[in-house]
């Protein structure tokens, strides 16, 4: 082009931004400054899009500053884009700062939706609810995007009540006929443990999309009901909807959670015949499934056959080795990963530290967990913040006080996972004093979660503190905390049988439990016989 105007430059810049070519976007922007082209609204939007694609927070902040410098920050659509961008780059504080910087009279439904969706990205369902309430108080009418974003943030049983309220609100505004809302509701109810409500919604859909089928299949797979998930999988094919990547990933994940190795192998073959096994996500899911089903050999074979291994691939294999007792191999894989200059993530560190725990490598575990931190609390070497199991090698040596000091000295606020792991260690080593302090921290973080109450009650019971057990039960009743019984899944002739703790009402209980009682008696006799072998004859007599 002999003459390039600002529209020409912006068209190229936005095009490269949409394709994710960050370096070309920055080079184009630099060249516009050299030739004297005045950047504007479109330029800033293109640069912002490039920053989102790369999840480059520093670049996003630079674009934000440049936008303020040229005066486009007064445009509400630019601010809405920045809110969404900061949320996607995991900086909710900056997203809220931009939102609060918009004059109340200029805020639109998109502004509120961007903030609600941002809280959803950050798994902050309480915050998303608060913005939802304020949105209605300010007189804004919610739309389909608001409902879908909000429902997407409800992913645990504790959020079920709020999910039902939003569902009711959606019906009030007439969004209950929108298929995207129904699909999101199916997913929400499934993740919150109410699979029956999800199924009622699914059965009521006249024109089911692939997303509808996948959401329902995923719900049953997550619950462990693989029989129904598989039945729907075949019904989906019969209805003319071809299962896609997400559908297959859901089934593979369900097989791993339920230990259904044979069905998992069938889906391995299905993915191969459907051309899905070329996708690294499917291969990673299969490695995870084989590991969880105890078939570490199949997982290893698949891992080494991968043409390109990403961080998730290495992490999945390391976790699989740790889970199956191959602790030395897990550590070797971690060292290989570091030699390849691959950046480990949080899950990688947890898996490696689990291996250190079980092998008794206290010093190695401590070396991994004690890392130099910069002023943001992030490791200068790896970018990993200290997490759940970083103190666990110390607990193995009963250094609970050191573990507690480690948790309290971390540069980030400890979450429920960290305190829960420490409470579990206190139970193992019967340390009631530290356990009570840790439980108190957990009660404040998760007042409606049953896990810390049960752990503390068990610890009191092991120590003979029945008054403490009674107090815990009183607290559970007062806070309306419910404990759901544990379940075991057994696969027989391709069918899944579920057994609940203390449940004698199973259809095959008259045959099953007498056999189990005989096996338990046999085990005790074997243990007693083994014990006698180590006693001198004159003492045994």
C-alpha cells in the first residue's frame, strides 16, 4: 500500500491480535508510533485482546496506562473490556478498580456482567452474588449473560441453595426457555450434587444440543454413575449428535474416578478410532485414568509415546507414579522436567512432595518446599507459591510445630486445603493442642463444611475425649452441617455396584456381607498366626 491510514494499521494489528501473534502486534504498534499514526480506541482494543490471548498481566497494565494517557479510558466499552481482561488474567482487584472507576450513571449491563463473570473466573461465588444483588438494587435488568455467568460460579454443594434462587429468578425473567441457560443449569445442579434436578431439566429439553448431552453425561460421570452416563452416551449417538472432545474427556475422567479400567480402555480405543487421541488433552486424561485405575504400565507407555509433552503431561505422570507407589520414578521425572526448562505448576509440586513424603525423603521434600521468594510471594526460581503439602515431609517426622510455623510464615493467606492437611496430620499423630487451633481456623474459613468437624471429632475420640466429641456434634447441629456417608464402587460384569457405609439394604447384601464377614475373620486369623510366628515357643505355650 502506498498510503496507509490509521484504519489500515489497526486492521493489521487487530488481525494479528486475534491470531495470538503477540510479537507482531507489538512490532506493528511500535511502527505506528514511528510513522506518526495516532493510536485510538481500536488500537487499544487490539492491544488489550493481544494481552488477553497471552494472559500477559504486565502488558495489560501497560495497555491500560497507555489508554489512560490517550484518553480512551472514559469510554465505557473500553473499561468493560479491561474488567473482563483483568479477570481473565487472575487480577480481580484491578478488575474491580476499573469497575469502580466508571461513573455510576455510565455503567451498563455489560459492566455488571463483566464483573459477575470475572468473579466466576476467580471461583468467587460469594462475590459474584454480591455484584448480582447490587446490580438489581441499582435498577439494572439482568439478561441471559448475567444468569449464565452467575450459575457457572456455583460448583459445590454449599452453593446449591443460591443456585436454586438464581434459577427461580431466571424463570421470573423468562430465561428458562433459553437452551444456554438450561445447559448451564444442568451443569450447575450436577456439580452441586443434585443430579435428579439436572435430569428433570434435561428430559424437558425438546431440541437437545451437543452441549445438553455432554452436560448431562458429565454430571453422571462426575457422580460415579457410569452406567447411566454410558447409556446416555450411546443415546446421544443414536440421536444423531456425535460426542465431541469434551464428552469423551468427561467419560475418561469418570472412569478414572470410579476405577473402571475396562471401560476406560474402551474409551481409549474410541478416542483413537475417532481421531481424538491426537489431542494432548485426551492423552493426558488417559494417563490420569490409567494411573488412578492402578494400570501404571499403560500410563507410562502412553506418556513416553507422546510426541510433545506439555507441563500437564509431566505433572499427570508424576502424580500417577506417586499414587501407585513409584516414588523414585516420580522424582526422576521431576528432575527430567526441570532439565528441560519446563515450568512446574502447583499440582506438580504437590505430586513430588507426596512422593517425598512416602519415601521418607525429608531433606529432599524440604529443599523443594523452601524456595526463595520475591516481594510478591512467588518463587524466583519456579513461580510456585507454597501450598498444601509443602509442610507434609516434616509431619512424617512428627515435626508438627515446624509445619505449623511454615504455614503461618507463608507469604500468602492459607486456604482450607492447607489447614485441612495440617489437621489430618494432627489426627495421625494425636496432637490435640495444635489440632484444636487448626480446626478453629478451618471453622472460620468453612463453617458449613463437614470435613474439619469430622476430623476433629475423630481425633477427640481417639484420645478418649468424649466431651470434645459431644461439643463438635453440638456445633455441627448449630451450624446445620451435614455429613454424607462414604461410598465404595465395585465393577462386576461391566456394571457398577455402589456400597454406602453402614448400609445393609443393598440388593445383594444377603450374599455380600456374609462373605465380607468371613474374609474379615480370615484376615484376623492370618494376622494372629503371623504374630505367633514371631513369639518364642516357650512364651507361646
